[in-house]
C-alpha cells in the first residue's frame, strides 16, 4: 500500500496549531482559511480589472499590473534631478 507523505507546509501548520489549546485551533484554522480566500479574491479582482482594461483598450491600472514600480518612483523630493546632456563639450 502506498502512503503519501504530507508536505512540509502542512507539517509546519499542524505543529503550530498543535501547540494551541483546543478552543483556539478552530479559530486559527478559520483565520487561515479566511486569509487564503481574501488573497484569492484580490488576485481574481486584479485579473478581472486587467482583462477588462485590455478588452476596452484603456491603460492598464497599476493595481491590475501587480507592479510596485521602481524605488526611484517613490523618492518624492529626494529623487535626483534629471540629467541634462552637455552637448557643448
């Protein structure tokens, strides 16, 4: 008989939940499931916004792209000044 072994993720989750009292184990499991469902919903919402923007020919929203931009995009007043090419040399 072939028995599959649990993944390392489920082993860690079971060991962490095993330390909790019985009344907290159900709550921890519920919070974990809620977090997974929320992450799935956000991912689905971004995917739908991306496809809707592509279909209508609109620019793709930043949140739908999933990109955070570059570090220089968030420097504000600390950003270096743009260089001006010196063509007189």
